[in-house]
C-alpha cells in the first residue's frame, strides 16, 4: 500500500530553522513518513526519533538507531487519574520532553514496535501541546526491519543534554466525558470507537476489570485496524477519505474513543491524512472511564 505523500504543506507554516540540506524542509512533511524517507535522514542533524512502544513492545531489545523512549506506560501518563494513559499536566509533559532533549525547533518522527498503534498517541500528545513538527513512521519498527534497515540491539534510551521544549496546550484536542456526551447529542458531530467490533457490540469481554461491555449510544464502530493495509501501513489518502465519508458523512466534528485513549489516536491520524484537519478530538479517558459503572455515562450493546 503506498504511503501518503510526506511533502505536503504544514499548517504550522515555514520552518524558522531553514531548509533541510538532505531533502525537503523538515517542517513541510505531513503527519506520516515512510521508512525510506527516515533512512535517508537518520542520525546527525536529522529528526529526533521517539520509540513510543507500549505493553510487550516496551523496552524491547531492538530499536531504530538513536531512538529515545517516549514512555506512555510510565512518565508520560498521569498516574493520579482513574484511567490509564491519561495526558499528564502541561508542565509535567514539558519536563519529560526537555529530559529527552527535545527543542522547540526540532523535527520529530515517532514509531512503535507494533506498527502503527501507540506511536499515533505520542504524535497526538505532541500536537495537543502545540508541537506540530512531528510525524508517525508508517508501519513502525516492523516496516523498518522488513526493509532490511539496521537496528540497535538495545532498548530506547537517552543520556544527552536537556532540551528547550515549551508546552503550548491546544484546548479541544483531548476532551473529557462531558464533551463526548455533548458530541453524542450533536447532529454535526460523530463519535467513532476504535475498539474491535466485538467489544463495541458487547459480545467480547473488556480486557480491563470492572468495565461494562458495549458502547456509547449513538457512537459508531471504526476499528483502528481498518485504516491499515495488510502490511500494517496506513491506507491511501483516497481510501481513508472513503472510510470517513462512510462512517461520518459530512459531519464537521469527529471525536475518537477506544480502550484507553491510545488507538483512538490512530483514527485521529487517519482523519488528518484524509484531510479532516479541523474539528478532531480524542476522548482521553475513553472506555476505561466511560465503561465504569455510572448513571451519567449510558451504555448499550449490539451493532
């Protein structure tokens, strides 16, 4: 499946640091880049590379050379929140990014060990903090290794100087349950659920204890894997446009949910690639919050 063109315009505008001598202006690529693009620019003054793997892929003994750990299971989640993977406060996020050596003028590429799974979450978090110079690696580490490109036999790590990252929160990119409730009642909005259809319909158990099965009344099922081809890369721009036109029509606002706010960001990535740049939001608590017993958060089952 071909990768969408990484050289399209960036709404953030021209790069103040100037052009990339190895190729296009690094601020000019879109939200997705291919392994060939990265292989030509890795190292030296190339993009900052983050490994955002979670679960069994976190701390795996192989990484793309130079990758730094974007630790979604650890420091880059708010562990005081009831739901996992909740966005930390802006000050805490900025401190973590500075500790990873990220500067405001850097360009970032994020990948994960599953393909395109948790890397989209890291990309969306950066956008939510006002950093638009970031892209997801199409196909992630599996695509990198399938291309015969080199890996380092060590987990992602960083021991360099601190960066100058500044958090500039963008309200509305990460939303709460009240905002989702309003979207469910709004004919101009659609709430799309990235979980499997079996979990959406309530025929498969939730992997986290204490959660009800089913979905929000009025939500639409869109499993995140349907945005990817058999090779694990994102579908073409035209295919993605067709998918979102089918599930959401011409609704102006799209809100994405999943199990814990991770794969919902794959839907946000797909919608962005499809040209729906505005009116996108991710429900941070997702089903880990909505699925808890509560009269204020109704649940239904079936298609």
